[in-house]
C-alpha cells in the first residue's frame, strides 16, 4: 500500500538519489528560476519541504517539493515541483492534504500548464486564482 510521508530536512541526503528524477521532471517545466541542485539546497536547509510517495517496502514512487509562504490571512503551501507515479490517486492526495494541514497550511497553490491545471481542477477541486505574467529585465 502506498502512502505519503514527510521527509525531515536532515534525511533528504538519504533519499536524494531516489527523488531527484521525480523532482527534476517537475522543474523542467519551470521558467528556469532555479534548477535541481538549487532545490536540493532548499530542501536540505529547510527552506522547502519534501514529501514522498512510498510503498510498504519503502520504495519511492514520487516526490513533492513544497514552499510555505505566510500571509496575514493564509499559509500557502506552494508546490514547487511534483513528479512520479500515482500522483493523482485520490487516497494519496487526501494524505498529502492532511499532512499540509498538520504543517499549518490553509491553501495549496501551484503553477501548472493548462493540461495539469485542468486535471487538478477536475480531480482535486483546484480553482484558477490568477494568471501570472512576466517580463525579463
């Protein structure tokens, strides 16, 4: 049976070779703000939080990197990278949400391409909050 588990920042080094490929896939769609090596630093320093999808034999099937941002009325859990198998399982997603609640999150947010946004809206009741635009300087 698969489950979602929180990885202590001190233990990221022990699982890095198993999660790197899952997280790198998610970063490949980013705007290039940072790469997988930077993400490892964020996770090991506690600036971001790592969750993994594991089975009973402790094989890792997926990984999620989260960055928390505190606002006056919200604690946002922003998905900075997500990848692996079974990531859309309703049971695993419920576990993921419960862990985020335990960590104080009030909202889950993430940047996504339109196809992923449609999937998250359909399966998990995400709503489009706003559209981000950008201009390089």
